[in-house]
C-alpha cells in the first residue's frame, strides 16, 4: 500500500463512522495480522484524544498502536525493543506535530481546556461536522506518515 492509499483508506474509514484512532489502526490491521474487530475494540477508547478528553490526538495514538504491533517483539523486559519503539513513537509523533503544530486533540480542534468541553456523547457525523473538524484529514495524514515510516524501516530480524 502506498502512503496515498493508506491516507485515503484512513480518511474513508473515519468518514464511515470510525473514531480517529480506529481509522488509523484499521488501515494497517491486515498488514499487522490483526482482525478488524479486535483492532476496533483496542483502538476505540483512544478516539477523541483519549475517550473524548481531548488529550493526545487519536490519530497519533493509532500511529503508535501500529508502531507497537509492527516493531515490538512481545518480550517482557527487552530494553532494546522498548527503546526502539519509544524512538519510533517519538519520530512518528514528531512528524505529525511538525505538520500540524500539535499532537493534542483540543489544540488541533481549537478547543479550550475547560472541563465543560468534556462530553462522552459523540457528535452526529453530518456535513457540517466534517466541515468544522479536521479529523478525517488528520487520520489520512497519520496513516500516510505511518506508511512512509514502515516502508523505509522494515522489521529487523532479531537474530541480526
């Protein structure tokens, strides 16, 4: 899949009702050997900046989930693996921030930090919603960033 294809897929998933975090993770589910239902369950609470708390953007969280599934080895206590994944996470998030000015949901949406902005109920996905929210484009960008990184950084054989 090309970065452009990944971006279009993530944008389409978001526009079909997926949360931002789900749209990014599910774009790569097949490639990661993850069934879509599991990907949807794992990534849902990260939408809206962590459960609509408007903290770290769900698109960034989705990228980091892809990073873990792609580059972590599942061995507890493997410091080298942890350090590599942290470095990849910082690189991915850094690129997203470079292109958007932030990785914080409320900042990307232009919302205040006020507690009264917290809501557990999602907004209806209408034409007006898509016009005021950059989320579909952010999901596309996150998927493109992820795809570019993956294509230029293949998983290393642990025996090397």
